[in-house]
């Protein structure tokens, strides 16, 4: 596609429910990142996929968070048993290849946990 | 990873030049300096990247002194639409994870 696509753009859920957030990176991009951003804050790194390598999960805040990337393309971020503190904008970014290449971000998913 | 320090906020007026300076005292030899811009309700967008000296594109200029311990993003003749948060990032390498701090919130006034 023309850019990084994320869905849904908005998600409202109840505390304790599971949610899945989807990211479609730019075709051919080997690297994919998930970040989250709370209101007025910077971006918090969550997880990084690079090609077929094992993902870097060092930013995941708890074991309720997980992510996968199928076929080196689409990625899904899953949050189990959501809590109110999970409310944030979840941003996905992809990068072409070399590590100094620029990131392309999607518009994010605004998650609200009631 | 090199840590960056930049002002939390800046104010300017339409038509003025804005310079945002970022400090990165422990930048590594192979590190690049990259700036992103973020508007409300959008993901960050790449503005400019450099390694040393000066880089210019259609949006901004990036000035990097010889010691590379700081860099300055220069936005010429800003308009209201330049109101955004600007992030300075430093890094590269096989396991590079771009680290975004709180950035600099630039407000351009009429």
C-alpha cells in the first residue's frame, strides 16, 4: 500500500476484555515497530520485528501484551484482560531495511478502556 | 544508546525562523541524527537526517557541528501549520530501536 495502515482507528473496550490491533506495513519493509503514546507523552517502545529474526520484546509492559507478525508482513498486537492504564494511542511503524532508514508511521489506534 | 535532550516547548510567530537544538553528548561514531515531526492524532513523520555538517531539504535544515554533540533543526519562515511536536533521535546499528523522548512542542502564533 501507499503507507502504513492501522485498524481500527478507534477502539473502546471494557476493562478485562481482550483487544487486537492490526498493522499493515509498507510492502517490502522488513522492520516493524509497535509503540504506544499516552496523552501528552513521548512514544514508548513496545516490540520490534526484523525480518525472520526473533522479535525484540523488551518494551512490552506486562505478559498481557503480545504481538506477532505473520509472513513478514501484517502484525497484530494483542492486549489481554485490558486495564484502564492501557488506554493510549498505539502506533505502528515500518522501515525498509538499513537501520538508519527512516520510519514510516501509521495514524495509530486510539484505545480507550472503560 | 545516546540520550538526547531538547527543550520541552517553544513559541514562535508566523514568518519567523525557528531553531530547535538537541544535545546528544554521548553520540557514537556510527550514529545518525534524525528528526521527526508529529501533528495531533497522527504518527510521527520523518523530516530530516544527517551525520555531520549541514543537510537541507525542502522542509528544513539540519546543522551539526564538528564534535556532533548537538544538532539544530532550522525551520525557515514558519507558518501556523508547523505547530507540532518535534523529536530528535540518535542512533543506528543492527538492533537499533528508535527512542522518542517527549520532543519539543512548537506553537506558532499568528
